[in-house]
C-alpha cells in the first residue's frame, strides 16, 4: 500500500530547501528562453482586453447599456473552454506549416493570423450599426487568442526545466501585462488622438484607427515565433487505431492528472477555479466605471501608461523573484491577499468622485498586486503539468481558472445597475476569502512529481 505524501509546513515548498543566490535568481532573466517569453507574453496579452475591457469602454462610450456590456463579456468564455480543442493543438500537425516550423510554432502562427483577421473585422464594425458583427469578430479574436494560449503555454513549459518556470512565468507575465496596457491605455490614447475636433463624443472612426493599430501590433508575436527555435519534441507511441487515438489524445491527459493526484486533484482544481475570481469579475466593469465617473480617455490612458507600466513590471518581477527564492505557495498566498485588497481600493475610489490622484494610486496598487499574483499562479499551474501532455493539461487548468469567474462577470452590469459600483467592488473583494483558505490547504500537501523525464532542451 502506497504511503500518502507527508504534510509539509504551510506556505512552503520543497524547492525552498535549496535556495539559489540572488545573483543566480537575477541571471535567469537574461537567458534566451526567458527573453523570448517576454515578447510572446506580449502577443498573448494583447487580444484579451480588446474583446473584454477595452471593448467595454468603447461600447459604453457608444451608449450601450451596462447590462448588455456585462452579458457580452461572455465572449471571454472561449478562454474557459479551450480545453475542448487543446488535445488537437497538442497533437495534430498543421499541413505544411508544421513541417516548416515545428508543431508548437505552427500552431502559434496559425492562431496569430486568426487574431489579426478578427481585430481587423472589429475595426470596420460599428456597434451602433451592427453590434452583432462586433460580437462575432470578438469571438473570432477570443478563439484565436485561446488557441495561441494553448500552444504558447506548452511552448513555455517545454522550453526550460521546472526550476526556471517561475522566471519564465514572470517574463511571460511582464510581456502579457505590458500588452494589456498597450491594449488598454494605448487604444484609448490612439482613439483620443484620432478624434475629429468639435464633433460629438462618440466617433467610430477613432476606434477604427485604434483597433487597426492593435492588429499591426501582433507583429511582435509573429516575428518572435519566426525567429525562435522549436522545443525538442517528445514523441509518444503512435496510436494503433481510432479508439487508441481517442484514448491517448483526448482522455489520457486528464486521466493521468487524476491518477497522479488522486483525492488531492479536487482540492487543486478548486483552487485553480477560484484563484483569480476577484480580479476577473471586477475587471469587466472597471472601464464602464471610469466612463461613468467622468474620466476621459486621455486621463485613463495616461495613468495606466505611466503608473500601470511601472507597477506591472515591478509586480511581475517581484512575484517571479520571490517565487524562485521562497517557493511558489508563499507568493500564491500573498497574491491572493493583494488581489482581494485592491478591489476594496476601487470601492474607495468610487466614493471620491472624479479624482485623478486617487485613480493613480488605485491603478498602481491594482497592477502591482495582479503582477505578483499572476507570476506565482502561472508557475504553480506549470508545476502541475506532465511534460507529455503540457498543452492539454495546462489548457485544462487555465480554462478552469476562467470558467466560473467569466460566468459570474456576465452579471456584473446588472449587479452595478441594482446596487452601485461601491457595493459591487466590495462584493468582488469578498469573493477572494475562500481563495485564502484553499491556498492554505493546498500548501499542506506535497504533490507527486509530474514527470521523471530529463529537462527538455531546445533544438538548434
């Protein structure tokens, strides 16, 4: 009979027993694999706000109701169901493209093409004329973005050993957050610069220019994919027949995780399902909140561009460094506390009226806490995967992270209409309380190793 894993000290991890020096910790950020993750993280982060947060600012300025904006956020559920097609991304080649670039890079480039086409479609669509067209093109962007995430998560996990995953996660998160700032503040700044003077507040042409600029910005990811090496392939035995293929490709990645963690799987999956719930539910109403509080596009763009960038870089760097130095679970708890606390700051901001100084403070604190939490959470999810099923298993984890929060976020506009912004932000902070309990429980178990294979290396 197998002896169950012994409990470990709360908020500690085995890697904390052999801490690297600070010099070794910082040096990993200069390695090629880490730098690639910075640019690929930018490519991954760019589409998200363009179909959620920034789009909600656009729609609210166009006069679309808050309740409708809340329901339209369900476009983001595409990210929550990416596990459905992740086995195909994990195993199926793309004709010709996979032979030229390799499996991971081919899927990355294919997904990026879908994103560019969808953003161009959104650019030419006016929500006042055809809201349905905006929705369909946004779904196209979300599908392409979710597919890119599947391939990119596998690319990242297969590009370095587990000791470097926290640093790769920090670099990825830094690029991701920078892209979100560009897709948030950048879009608002471009749209404001593109408006015709002495014309009504809402001008579709300004948003058209901004979204075309975002489509062009995807070149960062495309170029990075083209110049990056493909991770070394890990071949599994070929399936004997169709039934064996279904078992190996669709069922085995999920079954392997359950076999490996047994009863602990329920606790781990529960933590994954709610860890980012405070941030995600609150985020849908953040931009409508700015509009309704009287902040202009220039004000929001300037604050986010300056203070958001600084605090995002600081948060991702601090989170990644602390995770490498002290272990992931400690930083995971810190991130959970900070994420819930930053939502209370938004409730406080709602009582201040139009106050740019307070806006600076709140956006800075929110970006810092989000950067720390995200870097630790990405490293945690990466540590759970088996290298043979990296794309499929990571897609399952990241999908679960979004499913419940995105569904709840769809009702955020209706909640604000009924109870107001202050009560809404307070409620989203309270959603973070169960997260603290789950992190504490998860820190008390020592999960088995995902794989005994040697660390992967990159091909030439």
